[in-house]
């Protein structure tokens, strides 16, 4: 878990930068051990500012989900919308923190087949190229 990039500030921008590098990082409080994801600059539990980056194992369980028919612009650009819904959900990681992300490996047209509690593993969805390259956080139902 040691890497040279752990001095990045505990911001959403750093979090997104890690996602672009294929890493799901959380901030951990050095004083009380609380994990936060997305990272926080101040520990919400004990208000400590002594934090460190830790890479999560990227495994967890589906804690809840919604099928999205009214897609935001960047998803419409990827072909999603009323005729091709996608699934957005909350995943509880093995480390005990929850994160919202795209859910893949499921049939959005048949939400009754999607089971809360299913094991999931992290996935990074790349779209676009060059300047337009984006990497989205997702979890795939195993
Ligand atoms: Zn703390």
C-alpha cells in the first residue's frame, strides 16, 4: 500500500485523479482509524486532520440500487437513456465504507433480477480518448 502519490490533498479532485489511474482510494484517519470515501480533509468522527490515503481492496456488496432512465448528458453521450437504462447503486466495501457508483454485470431492463447483497468488485470504465478521456467508477456484480 506504500506509494509515492500519497501526499495528494484529501479532495474530490485527488479522488477522481486516482480513479483515472485505476485506484479506488479512501482517506483513513491516523488517530481513530475511520475510513472515508470519498475522502475527507477532516475526520468526521474525531475531527483529526491527520489523514492518510489507503487503497481499498475494491470488493464489497451491493447495498442498494436504482435503474436510471433519465440519464445525465455524459451518459446520454454513451448511448444510455429511456430506451437503454443503466444501473446506479451504493456499494458497501469490505472495509465498511459505502460508495455510489455505476453497477455493471446486471440487466437494467430486468431490475427484479438484481439482488441487494450480491458480491461486487471494482471496475473502471474508460470512455473517450486524449483530452476527452474519462474514467468512471463502477462495480461489477460477480
Ligand atoms: Zn478520526
